[in-house]
């Protein structure tokens, strides 16, 4: 993405679409602590497998409409007829395995909530309750997965989750703010201030 000197510098993966710019500026890397949002991210990151996040993001509003606002208690009750209806909806990713996995994940999600009080309480333990700052200088420095995402993936699979490999887990960690992988010159970075940053987060 080409940026003039009058624009804030953003991470290189952002394109010109205002939807994608807003996502980068307002959501990506912001710590998540709401369980409904967690289930949404789990579902959409799984739907992304083999595709681009931009493709999924453009379909997010439709997902929210047809999946009861990502309420895991409701999604856990979806039956074969509901899956078939979703398979006919061109507004979402029509992949039967991914849709069936979402129902499976909703049930696993509820079990985690019951055990830990909330999914949020469970997942943040993997980074000791606070974001890991990536300190990435170049786009090429950003890994596809890490030792932490490996452990998270293994544990989620053990708990019955699907479409949750280490690469998907790392994307989840980035999106949810468990990891801050904004490049150091990006105005959203929480690294030490630089001339390219427009503001500082607490």
C-alpha cells in the first residue's frame, strides 16, 4: 500500500479499502476480553483457512446475521438443517467442514467457559494475562506461528476444537491483541514512540 507523507504509516498488509483500513486502525491488535467476540474471532479465523482475512472480513456482517451474533450457546444447537441452510448462503464461506466445525467449537467453547468461568480467562493464561509486544521492524519479521501458538493449538485441539492449527492460532492471537505485531513504524505500534506515530496507547 502506497502512503503519502501526510498519511499515517500502517502495516504493509493493509490495502486501500476503507473497511480494511478501519479494521487495522481500530481492531487488529486491540486486546479482546469479551467472550462473544472471542467466539466470533475463533469462527472467522477458522473460516479463513486457505483464504485471505480480507475475504472473510468482507463477509463478517453476514456471518453475524446468520449465526445469531456469534452466540456460542445458540450456535451449539445448530442441526443438520441449519447447516444446510447456511450452505445455501452466498454471503458466507460455504464450506461444510468449516460450518460443522463451528458447531463443534461452540460446544467446546461452552465447556471452557464452564471450567474457567470465561473463555477469556482461559486463553489469556497463554501470555500470562498481558499482550506480547512483537517489536517487528519489517513485514518479513512477522512469524506465521510461534511456540505459544503451538501450545495454544495443541490445548484447543485436546479440548475438542477444530480448524485451530498453530498458524490459525497465531492469527487469532494477533487479531485479539494477545500479540501486538504492528510494525515499529506503524502508528498503531506500542513499541517506543517514533516520528511516524500519531498517538500513543496507554
